[in-house]
């Protein structure tokens, strides 16, 4: 695995929300990174500032998109980049969603906040290969309407005649909001799936992951078929700092995507 960041050119910048930006990155020279899979992440380097782990939010032909929320010095520097600037990438790191293992099954995708970013490549892949799966449900939660990511794609996904059965909710409605209000778990009753033949994919704040995964298991989905991402524990991606260690598991090596059957006991220790 590359230890030195590979320079990438910023070829596109899209502001998603007031504090979140999607950067389209293409190799600046001849060196290329290995192919990424949905759910994997890169260490994204802001030259002269530092690097942070960021999951890939779209995989293009020769390009990668990373959606970054400005919450610290490095992420703020990345969000300030403009087309023509450069960032460094190392990766890919971690496990992927492994959508192919859900072939022939119903697929339920549940996201909270920026958790939609790591799941976006999976949703796009499932929509493209629609006939390979049963029913495809996407449940999206955000703090407020202005915090929703990928507005154009959400309009396509929420089209009742489209390939995705998508429902959106917010915690705090703005004036004029006519959609659902409440945490994303309140949308689970809208998802159409056969529990014993379902694979679910969940990403968002840890409290939301816990509540969603437990609800899905209570409804009859097998715990090992509830795939969750614990990417928020990432730090160095090399297994040396121990920041992402839960029990005996290093998430940057064995995760961040794992089954709820493995994640639940690891997270339960932190609840004690």
C-alpha cells in the first residue's frame, strides 16, 4: 500500500451544504491508485496541513469523488480547494459494502447525515444493476432540509417511477418543508422488504447505527446481513495508532464495514 500521497488534481467542486463539499479528483501524473470499491476510504491529504480518512462517495472513469464536511483544520483546507488545486490520496483502505453478496435479495439502505456519502456508490451501483436485486429501499435522514446531500440525485431517487423506493426525513423542518419529520428509524415502516431475504446497509452517527441495526434485527433481518460502517473511528489507516481499535478489531484493517453480528458486541463495550 502506498505510504506517500499520490498527487491528484481537483477537477470539480460541488458545494453540497453550508459546510460540506464534494471534490472530484483525478491523478495529476502517471501514478495511479488501485481501484476503489464502494465503502472503502482514502487518506486525503491537504498539502501543508495534514490528512484525514474520507470514504469515496462516487467512483468514476479515472476519477474519485470525496465528500468532505468542514469540522477541523484538514477538512476545512480540503473544503477550500478550488478546481486546478491539488490534494494527495493514499488508498484504497478498508473493507467494502460487498453489494454483490446481496444478489437476489431485497436491499435496504439507511443513512443519517453525511453517512449518505459512503453509501452513494452502492445506491448508484444497485440502481444501475436493478434486475440483480429484489426491492431496493433507501431511507435518508438529516438534521434539516438544508443539510441533505446530493439534491439532484435525491430528486431522481424519490421519483415514484424510478428504480429506488426512497424516503427522506429531517429532525428539524424548515419553513415550507412538506416531507417527513423525525429520526430516520421512523421511516423503517415505509421500506418494503422480506426480512429473511434482505441485506441492509447502514451508515451515520453511531447512535443511529445502533438503533437502526437493532430495529432491523428485531424485524427478522439476520444480524450478519446488516452491514454497518464504523468509519468515524478511522485515523491513520495503517493499524499503528490504535485509534480505531474496538476490542481486538482494528477497523482500518478489518473494517470499517462489518456485519452487525460483529459490530454489536464491540460497540456494547463502549456503552458500559
